[in-house]
C-alpha cells in the first residue's frame, strides 16, 4: 500500500525532479509535489498548503537552498529540509547544515535519500508532539498561575535542601499580602517562616511539622498564629503536603494557608458569650437557691418561739447561704452598751470579738453596711482585732430605726488546695446584697420575737409586781399537777394574803399600797426556789407553786415566809411605813384534791380559816389535814368539790385525742383499736403532745418540757429519732403521717381535727 507524501521540490530542471520522484515511488510513496525555482514561487507554494518535506538543489539560476531554508524559517515552519545536490564542497555542506538543513544528500548517493527523509519525518513528528505538550503545559501553567493568583489563600512552596533546610521557591500574591513579606524576602531568608511563628505556638507547630518527613505521614494540618511585618498577630490554618520524587524522596513542601483570624475572633467572642451565658445561668440558679433558702429561713424564724431558737435557725441557714464565708451574729444588750456573740458558723476565728462596744464597729457607727475588701488597707473594725485576714463586712440589724445586733461575714481562709487564692478576693456584690437581705430578714424576725416576748410577758406578768398573773398561774398549776401525777410526786401551793391591806391603803394612800405590793413582789422573788413559781393571784393575794413539796415542806415554807415578811420595811416618800403581816393557806396534791379547782379551793379554805383562827398580826397556817370525809379530802371543802374531784380522777386514767387513746395505768396506746406499747421515753413525749393536741412544739421546747433538759442543751436529732420511732408505731404510713405531724424542720404536733378537744 502506497504512502501519501506531500513534497515541495526546489529545482530548476524537470529531469532532476523526476529522478527524485522515481526514488520515492520505488520506496512505496505516492508523492504529491510542486516544483519551484524562484523565491516567489516558493512563497506561493508555502502559502497554499502544508508540506511534509522540502527537497532542494543547492544552487539554481535564480534561487538557492540557503535562500529557501531562510524563507522556511522566517515562516516558523519546522518542515524537514533536505539538500540534494552534486555540485557542492564540504565547506558548503557544513555551512548548509549549520544554517538549519536537516541533511545533505549527494546526487550520486540517492540510496540515503529515503532513510534520511523518513528519519527527519519522524523527528519532525516528535518535535511537533513536544511542541503540543509544551503548549499544553504552558497553558496549564498559565491556568494554574491564574487560579493560584485568584484563590483566597496563601500558597507557599519550599524546596527541601540536602542539609534538611527548606528554601522558598514560590509564594502567591495573597501570601505576600497576608504577612507583608515579598517573594524576594521569602526566598532570601530560609528561616523567615520559623521566625515569624508566634512565640506561644512555635514549639508546638515545629514539633507537629517535623512529622511530615516520616514515610507515609499524613499531611500537616494545624492552626497557629504568625506575626506580620507590622507586628500584628494573624491566625492561619496550614495544610502542608510533601511532594516526593519517583523514588519516594521528599523534594518540596507545598502549603496552603488560610487567614482564619476573623473566625478565631468570632470563636473567641462566641466562647466569651457562652461563658457569660453560663455564668448568668449559674447566677440565676444560685439566686433561685438563695430565694428558696431565704423563704425557708423566713418560715423557720416565723415559727420560732424564742430568740435562742432563732439564733440556731440563723446559724443553720447562714452556712447554706454563705458556704464560702465564715460569719457571726451579735446581739445588742438590753442596756445598749455592748454586743455579744450569740452564734457563729464557718470556722469563725476565735479572736473575732465575743463582747464589744457598739462604737467598735464601723457598720454600727455609720448605720449601714461596712465592707473591707482588703484588711491590709481598709478600715477594719476594732472588734475584729487581728483575727481577720480576708475581705469582710459588717451589717447592722436595723428594725424601726433601732440597732438590734450585727451580722458579720468574712471570706474563709483556705491555706492550701485549689481555693487557696481566694483569701484576698473581695466579697462579691451579689454576696453583699444577699447579706443585706439576710440582715433585714433577721432584724425583722428578732424584732417580732422581742415584740412577741414583750406581749407574752405583758400577758403573763402583773405589771405592778412583775410577778406572774392569775391566768399564767392557773395554766402552770395545771401543767405541774399533771407532771406531779405522772411522776407520783406531791405538789404544794401556798396562798398568801396581805392582812389589813384596805386599812393600809386608807391610812397611807393608794401610792403606798402600790409600793407595798411591788415590795411584796420583790420579796417573794428573793425567797423562792428556782423551780418555784410565784404570782399575784388576786388583788393583795399571792400564789406560790412548789413542785415536789410535801405537806411538811409546804407548811415550813409558809411559816418561814410569814416570819420573814414581818421583818419587811417599807420606805415611801421619805417615811417608814407600818409593817404588815401576811396570812397563808396551804394545800398539797394529791391530799387535798386532784384538780386545779380542788387544790385552789382547799388553799383558799385554809387561808380563810387562818385569818379566822389567829390574830391578823400573827396569822398562822391551820392544820393541813383536818377530819376527812373518808376520801382523803377536808370536810371544809369536800361538799363543794365532791363532784369535781371525783370526775377528773377518772379522766386522768386515760387521755383520748381523735383515734389515739393513751392509758395512764397500763402505759398503752390504742390507735383505731390497735394496741401499741411505747417505751417510757416515748410515753412521756406522746403524753405531752396529746395533752397539748393542736399545738406545735419545737424540739428544744420538748427537750425542756418533757425530759427537763436545761435550755441550750440536748440535740434536736434526739427528738427527731423518738418522733420517728413513734411514727413507726402510731402511723399507718409513717411517710405520710396523719396523727403525729412535723411543722418546719423541728416542730412537732398531734393533729387535732376541727371542733375536737383532748378527752
């Protein structure tokens, strides 16, 4: 099969042209040719079409091979150019080859024509292919450079040196603008990237980047800070890969670096906002907890009956409200000349001032909260001395313009551990506001308790003699009577009456009579035991209640009081007044009766008999046990008290409250028909609560009333334990008691239904 070939022949004779064509045809080519012999003809032929090969004689009458070769080059054509001639020397051949001819073939050696032509055709095709590849590469490189120049990221290419260093080969304009260094500066300083790393990130980033050189390592991806030319800080996200050769040896480092400063700033702002939100949530939760505790404290203080109970509740809740602070509560004395420590919490320092004058506290001086942020520089209150080493505050307890005491707080000292640094931290504004709120709550509660105590005293005390009044005496006598019956011990009472009191009033005036009554009150307070109760019973009559006093003891006490009263002297308005005598009537439980009414009636009968039997100036006590009526009661009052004395005797054998029935003889409790046997301690507690059904008693009151603990001693947990044991025996479901209920934290009562009274 013939091979097509387009050939341009530069020749002036047709004969030589045919010789060339014959040679080509014998080699299997089918040539398409054109013969030219002038420059113009060749110019036209080159313009008309593309030729595979040009064959030229060296010298023509009007043309030449060098001239034809020049025309070919001027047009930028890479067409194989073969000189076929027989009239040229070696120098001519050398010059032609140097000019760009691909081969020189002698006319007498045409055997070389076809191999030389095919060789040059192959070479021309190779050069054309290379040119296409190079053009494609140039186009690709141009597109790559355009892309690199347009992407919003910094490109940094470094060549790896044999000594382990890296030399910058290229950076794109974006990277130049990012850090402010030009390509020339990057190429001139191999250590520029390392030096511009932020000092806080340098060690970490270099350690991470060192792993790049490990065979099979993952690309280096990291976020770090770099310093710009102007000294600013820029956050970069760096993704660097190692470019290796065919043998796997690292050759280049190619890095793409994004400016993430704005993102980092946004993340920082988001983190700050998140922290603020978290702190707000914590503050809100803390605020809600404080409100709950304040409400509980207010409820607890409202149920307290004495200031001592209030002090205990304040200490309990203060530790919950101020867990990071130590504190103390000081109460103002009645004379308003000193303050005394009544309760403390949180390891309050020993030298924190137990008793001090009001002017030793800046808070009391100023009438408002006094805060010391740093005791080394602030005005520390004198009452604290050298005991305070942290921030502190003093809040006066003000109620109705009067200072009732002082609330003091100070940061607790943590000598070691994670909280040791808080020693010098000031008390926060929220803590200061909370302290003010707590102080107001405490002041109001103490003021109410004092007012309640004043009202209680006014309701239970006689304003003239300062002794207990008749209502209090009757309630106390009822209680002591039950206690004496429970313990099977006697109870004595003495009813005293000032002789000739009306004549004394008429002789010296009512002012003198009042003075005599006051002096009689002071006299009785001095001449009774600590457990005795003295009170003004009626007008000039006084009643003494003597727990566990027998008939003989009560008789002796009455006689001694009569004798001592005769020695009483009264000075009124500068003159000594005539002394008076006192008559006495004595009665003893259970000899003279089992009820309050019976005992009082017996004492009154004895008093009237004493006044009748003896001169008024020397009244004496009659025999305590005259002739009886067979029931152990005096005939003087048995007729009046016969029905009343017998009926309570039966009632005292059993106490019933709703579904609860307590038997005084068998010490057993019946609950809805179910028999329960409480322990002796539980029996005492249950009997007291049932006797006062419907009334709530705090633990401290029960400790005093039931088991006779001195005030301030005993533990509320002891009462709670007995209540728990009783509930397990009394209640159908101890978790939801219906009979024995708890009020507040340590208040207890036997529930009393409407219109129900203990039987």
